[in-house]
C-alpha cells in the first residue's frame, strides 16, 4: 500500500523570504487575552480572508460547538470577539477555543479562480487554574550498554525530580539495537507492557534512553519523496499503545533508497500508517547513536543531556538569569515555506503564539542568526530539508559546535521526521551544548501543545497530537492525523518555564530544628511534601498559606517544599509550582551547610570554599556557566584544593558575569561572580 503526499523540495531551494517580511495578518491572525469583560479574541483579516468562525470544546460530548461567525470587514481590518468570563473554566478545568479562518487565495495560473485556505487555531484560556496534579508511574528504559554509567545520576539526581512531579519512578535495562531487530522491539514492548500491567494502568510516561530498539511501520512517505523515502517509518508510537492490535501481514514494499525502510509480511515491521488504537503512554526518545559530527562520545552526550534536564527541572536555568520574577515566555519562528498555500507551518507557531508568547516576545528570524546569548522557550523552523539540515534554519554541524538555546523546538522539512539517519538533525538539536530539551517534526500533522501555557508537559502535547486521528482537533490540511511517525525527541516529562524554588537556610548558630526559607519570588503558598515510607513517592502533607507554617517542621527527613505562584499574562492566569527543594536528612547537616554557604566567596578571581573538618569531602563537583546557560567548565575537586582557592580567570575566555555551581553530598551552592582576566 504505497501512499505519498505532496513532496517537500530537497534539491530545489524554496523562495527564501524572512518571516519578518511576511504580511503579519496572513501568518499570525489571532490573539486572546483576559480583559474586564471576559476573554477577548483579536481576529486579523488578511488580504484574502472571507470569514472567521469561533467554536468552544464541549468536554461532555468531546466535540466543538459554534459560538459565532464573523464575516471579514476587509483586508487589514481587526475584529474583536469577547466571551463572558463565566464561559472560561476556573480551578481545575480547561477551556479550549477553536478559531477557524477561511481565505480564498488567487491562483496565478488561472485568472479569476481561487484556492480555499482553511486555518485553525486553538486557544487555552484560564482563570486561576490550579497546578496540574500529576500521579502515576514514569518508566525509564535504559540501553543496557550505557546503564552502568548512567544509573547513579538517574537514581540520585533525575529520579527525585520526577518524584517531585508526583510520579513513582521505575528504571529498567532494555536491549540495544543499532539496526532494526524485530525480536528486540518485541522484548522492549513486553518490558513496557509488564510495568503497565503491574501498576494497573498507572504508567503514564516512558523515556527511552540510549539506542533502544526502534520499531518501524507503514508503507508510505510523510514528506512526499517517492520512491526515495517510501516504506516503513520509525514508529515509537507502537511502544505507547497498550491494547491495540498491530498487524504485519499486508505491506510488501521495497522501493526506498534505504533498505531499512523495506517492509515485507512477517518481518516484524508493521502495516499501519495510522495508529490502530489510542496511545496511552507519552513516549520520548533520547538516542545519540551514530552522531560522528559531535566530538563527544555517545555516552558523554547522554550524560550531558541528563545534566541539562536535571539543571532545568531544578530551576538552575532560572537562577542563572538572576530573575526577580519568571520572565514571559519567548519564541523564535522562521518559515521558508510561506509560498505554499496550505500554510502547514502556521498552526505550529500559533500553538504557542496566542497562548504562551506575546507578540513582543516572538522573534521572526533565522534560528542560526539568533543571538547566541538569548534563550527561547519555543522555536519553529520550516525549510527544504535533509537528514542533517534545514536550509538556512538549522544544521547538525552548527548544533555540534555552537550554543543554541531553543528549549522546545519544532522543525519541518524533507527527511526531518525520520530520525534513523546518521547525524540526524532532530537528534542533534537535543544533543547540543545549549539549552535544548526536545524536538519534534511539526507540520504533518501539527502538534497540539498550546496547553503548555498552563503547566502541561510536552508529553501531554504528544498524546493530544497522536490521539487526534479522527481530526476532532482540525489542523491545516489535516495532514496525517494519528500518524505512526509522530514521535518526540527528548524527555516527555518537561513543562515550560520552570522557576527556582525556595532555598533552605539555617543560621550558623541555629539550634536543631531552626531554619528559614528564602526566595527571590513572593510565593502565595508553600506545598509541603514528605517521602513515603517505601521511598517511592512524595505525599502532600499540606499547603502552607504562609512562610511561618512552612518553616515550622521539626523533622526534615524526606521533606520537600515547592512554592506556589500565580502566573498572569495576557492570555489568562494559572498557578504553577516551583522547582522542588529537598531537605537534607537531618538539621545538623543543615547547620553544616549553612556554615559552608557563609564562606563560599570570590577574592579577586579566586574562588574559595572553606569546608569544616566534619564535612570535608574529596569529591566536590564544580560547574561554571555563562549567564545564558552554557556549561563552560566541569570538574571535581577535593576540599583541600578549594580551601586554597582556584583561579576562575583560567577557565574563561572573556571578562564578565558567570554563575558558579558547587555541589557535594546534599549541598548545592550557587554564586554569581564577575571575572576579570
């Protein structure tokens, strides 16, 4: 069964028009904001717009119902529509608004004739929505060849952060398969299904870490390259389906340039191009096999990625910006496919513009030309592609050498959606040195990630996207809804905009049980948790309404605190919880930490940490960051060396501000320093 779509140019280069030169009304036609009267939607009429339709999602019937249709008032005009505040769910609910725009675009070759363009945008307004309550199980499957080297970091640093999100965490070894291996795919699926059954369906997410066997399915091409790229495509979606029936007796196709895409009956590659059933699990893959352009080893790339995720979820990337309040979310967008009337990149950018990113925080520029010291929460790039590049947008070789800080990225172009190439670009993005966390193929179909504005994870967006196979959530052209090729590179457990939690301080002379909480933020309340007796999850003890309550606990064992803050922007308001702060096992160690913190200092360019004899250690981990989050230096020192001081000027190339992070045992110390070479 051979299926193709309109090809994306590979040898031909599309008309390159910088996004900043595009008619804004054509590409970004909607914005929503909370006003006194309710939720106001701003509609922009492009040159060829004929009408807008506004619909609201009925959660009971799982369908949309129309609220209003507005005929265009002419090119360049702006129309407003306001929903009453009572229409917007508050508390734990989530309102979803769909806006449909219809345009009739002239066909140059056929004077007097037009082509219909249908565009859809989804808005997720909120009013004081409570933090998402996550419960269940998160599974980490680790390639058995890298398991011994990564398990310590996974258990001690990454696992507690997932537990802080509300998950019980299970870490297991899994097979490694550098080429397709049907037996190993089956073994991997059985490992996941076993955990799903043993936890009675409470398993929610799976992180595939390493060269975990890659399933294949279908006999089609996602990017239209026929016959070159026709056949079975990588299908991690198979791992997320707990009760669907996947067949392997129909497809019989051997036309691709790459033998790995051949699909024969009974070969272990499945027949399906659309997932046969709903996908229950959010699957994310971190796979750095066969990335020779990077100078680091495969294992070093895994270690670096894990460290980036740990730093991000710990709130360190927030700390490094020295913020007094969480910054508004930012994005960068570049679409070199604007000449195509189907406009498939449009929704991908509108999924964050209008929900998460205000117009003044959306940069329209080439990603490779973006300032290297600027951080973007979201990025979209569309262009003619190759397995290692998007023309003028992104290149594997650049990501291997330079720092790009596009945290959640979507790319669209030929060969970009197929991750099983050497030095493949989506894998290169998350392998890079900068603040890059996830990457997905955004355009066929578009990804439904708008509710990341309100605390949802990229894994939630993955599930909403792949389970949209009946296209209830419409997109531009409805390209391949529910396609088996929909996959996520990176950790599925990440949300946008993590901010630092309160810091636990103990006076040097404090008695046992005396401590205070300090933060740059004015938290509305404090969520207090304690690790359960089995050590498997953190249970909420209470929500303290003031700091005095949060500072009243006498036993720190297993204690964790997260600050609650109301996030307000033009799009609504919702509560989020800070990164977690874990208490040491007893208050005596807290007093020792306080002593250490009081003497972490910079004298000239020399950093000193005078550790008392009672907690002197030989393994003190030091990291040096630029303020845009680049890890410039990492090494271990003994306490005796740091007591004598180390010259930070030897570790940097330029004068300026930097962030030092020192950690040992339960201690994590941060200090912003200014170094003069």
